[in-house]
């Protein structure tokens, strides 16, 4: 093992640090290289989200390092409470990662103790152990009120709910319609019968599709995508704000958009019946689904109809009646689109792409009181609606791959959406676990998309299908952005990028700009963009910075969305203490089991002391199960159990449960020689493992 004096000569990288509540952290390098682990003593004064310079070396468990200096602070605000300490009042931060003493600055009387507040950081620690100085900004309200807690999550994530005055003024100055000057250097595709198909509640429309039958049995697919880059010019206040936000964020009570409404809901949105600027992908398929030709251009389009998933589903099912009567004239076009999408989906599955239909939670709030939770349920989309959504997703995937392949073939730099092959060690651990449940896994094959897809297919119908599928997904790395293409494992695509959602993702805007500059150099309609002036080296360096920023922003948005859902779940369950629920064991750790209840759709922790009385448990790490020493009873992934709700903490975002009666699984499992045992009676614990990567859905694939 390397010691401080024996370690190899370190290298230095720059990146953002993510700090764990236990004090250690991981630096995500801007050059896209492997994350660097930093222990608590090596963080210096770095706080969560800071941009730091870290020197690293190869340690026993991967890359390790220490923070050399803080380049840029990543957060400017913190939340907490004013608490009484004798005759004085002090600020107590909510974030357990803030271990420095916090000193209140500024005059005026602080709010009464017990209220949640937001404070601005006035001075960061000058050295390790020095205090953090803050000034009070805003009183949020009573802690554990869901609206207060949502505001705290946003403040901790340093996510601005409103746009600055400068950005708002720039957005207000945007035109309300396409002007004559905007039409120059564009193809006129207003005769192509584009239509948008989105959720019923959609307010912005990124994409529109059309299908035409051409001579020789050719099916011509058109995908038009909002030309945000025409209005979002480089280095303007609007552009800097969009780059900083990185993506839109979706909460149960509202959405926080990347772009102001004047752009996202008006001039950039492909509204039906109005001329709009778009970047258009054209793909010609023959009867065998072979791509015979494809092209790209900046264009003006005119969407003929605004359709929604339920309406498309009804029309395809022969129920174009009532409010869906208007779909009847569009039936031939919809049937053609449906037939092509089915073929594309089959082709993608044969290629080995993973189809991961992960459960999504719906938080139903009261219309009049957004602080009142009506229900927490699993999202259940009608099969027809699901099919309509999948149809559009296939076309978006096809467009993204077509643009990606064009950059790859020409060797041009761009911003890739990458998804590396699974981690070999994690895949080995999953293989060992699956074997305990009677599923054989060829690890070499499982490192290919088709091989892993075959494993997931074999899991269907297994009692532990959902839990084992989750464990399989944990072996996957997270999809990110990068200037270096390594392919997209989950989609079995050698060249993939994000192109189809520029209203809500900044990387798509960047790809549009790069494509326009190529088109300009070829003399094709480019929307007035000049050819690329930067050299390849300078461009690649800038693209990698954007890739790192965008990946970090996406990860932060996902964490915020997940935490807000968890706080609503825990708030909802406060009135359900004592309820008995049917559930399934979704996770196992040494300190207990996690149980997912279906109605309401919540997850809670059953600690080992709340399983069966007078028993101790050995943790079989390989099979991911607990085995009672006295009773021999096992608690394994996928087991059905009855649980009673013990408590719910909004502050901890956690629901605690206990096994109801004597309803534990009754199997007595033999222990194999190689199983790991751990005597466990831990009173506390958090679910092990990182967040599950999201691969489904149009927005984040």
C-alpha cells in the first residue's frame, strides 16, 4: 500500500468536488478522466460544488488525491435555522457537510429561533477549521413544511428559481414572430406536413415530425428541432445563463426552465399554425430500413397540428371520436409513423439496446394548496399512451444518432453523449448475486449491450426481477457529456449525441451551433452562422469544459428532483403512521432492508431490530440478503412483506417501518462457504450504492 512518502509523483487536474456527509469527497475532472477520491483531511477548505485543483495518485482503491487550491466557489448560499445558545442566537446549517463553525454577520435583529432561513456566504474559511461567515437573506418559514423544504433544497443546490433582471430584459426584447431577416440562409420547408406530439400538459415544443412516401419505396422521415441557437447567441447574458443552468428542472409543484418563457414557450417553441425556425434532419429509409440518404439544414417550418399522446393513442386504436375527432384526418400519417417506429424499435433491440422501463413516481398535489399532498403513486401510463410516447422517442433517437454519425464520419469535434461499458468489478458482483437467485450470467457477454439485454430479458417474471434489474443497472456507469466519443452502451450506439431538446438542454444548443458552422462551410442553409473560426485544439478544450459543466448540472438537477420527491413522500407519510402496507424488499444492507410499498408508492427502511424479535442477522453481501441466526429466516431482494409505518421525517427525507406481525419470509437458506457474514444491529444507515442511472425517456438518454 502506498504511503504519503512512497506514493508516485502526483498529477494535477481541475474539477468540481462532490462532498459526502461523512466528510470525504470526489473530484469530477473537467478533462473527463476518472473521478478522484479525496479524504476528509485532504479537502483543505473546499466545500461541496467548489471548482478545485487537485493533485492525484494511484491508490489501493483507485485514484486518490488532495485539494491543492480552491479555484472557484460553487455555492453562495446555505440554509439552516436560527437557534438559541444561552443568551445568544447562532446559525445552525442544515447541510451536514458544513462542519466549519458558522458566524452570523450583519446588523438588525435575526428572526425568532426555530424558523428556516437562507443565508448568503459572506466569507469562506481562510484556512482549515476557520469559520464560515454568512449574512441572512430570507426567512423561509416553518421547517418540515413541504414548501419550505423545497425552497431549502433549491437554495442548497444554488438553483435560481427566477431569472436576473438583465436576462429577463433580454428575453423580453425577443421577437414574437419569425421576421423576414430570420428567413435568410434557410430552406423553406413549410410545405412539409410537420406535427408535434407531446404530453397533454406540455407548454414548450422542441420537436416536430413528418413522414413522406417517396418513389422507389423510400420512407422519408423529417425531424425538425427548435432552433434555439438562432436566438441564444454566444456569450450573451441569455447564453451564459442557459450554460450555467445546463438543463431544465422538474418538480412536483413547478418546473424551473433553462430558458425564459419568452423563448421556451413562444419564439423557440414549434407552435402549431405559426412559422418557426428549426434545425431539420432528413433520413431516407428503404423498405429494409437501410438508410439510403440523410441530410441536415437550417430551415423555416410550419407545424400543421399540436397532438398529444392520449389523442394519438385513441386515433391509432380506432377511437378518433369526441375531443379526438380532429385526429381522424391525420390517421394515415399517424399509421405511417407508427409502422416506421415499430421497425426502428425492433432494429434497435436487435442491435442490443437496453429497454429500461423504470418506475416513475407521481406526486399529486392539491390544486388550491400546493403544500397539501393528495397522493403518491406509481406513474401508470395507458398502454396506448406509452406506445405513442415510444413512437416519438424512436424518431428522436434516430435523429440524435444520425447527427452523431455525421460528426464521427467527418472527424469533427462535438459534444458527445457517452455511456461507457459496465464496470467489470460491479458486473462481477452482480453476476455472483444473480447466481444465488438461480440466474447464470456470462460476464464477458454481459459487457456487451446485447449480452446484458439478454440477462435482463431472463430476469422477466423472476420473483426478484425488479430488485435484480436494479442491481444490474448499478453495474452501469452514468451517461455523461464528453468531447471524446466512447459510444453509448445503453443504446448500443457507436456515435450518439443530444440534438433534439435545445429548449431544455444546453448541450443540444452547442451541437446545433457546430452543425450550423459545418453547413456554412459546405455552402448549405446554415441560418446565417459563419464557418468555424476556432482551431480544433482550442475548440476541443472549450467543448470539454462545457461537457463537464453540463454533466455536473444534470447530476445536480437529478439529485434535487429526487430529494424533493423524497421530502414529499416523507411528508405524506407523517399522517400514515400506524398504517400497514404490502410491499416488496427493494434493497438489503447490513443495517436492514428497504421496502417499496405500491400504494402509496413510497420506500421505507426496516432496521434489523424491527424485523423479527430476539434475532440477530448475518449479511450475505454476495446474495444481498439478511439471514436470521436463530430463526434461519431470510430477507432477500424481491420478497413480499407486510410492514407497519413507524415514523416519517421530512428533515431526513426518510420513512421508517417495521415488519408487521410474523410475516417475514419463511425460507431457510443454507450458507455457502464463501458467504460474508456481518453481525448487524446498526441503529442507522442509508441505502448503499450510487443513484441509479436514468437511461429511459426523451430528456436524459
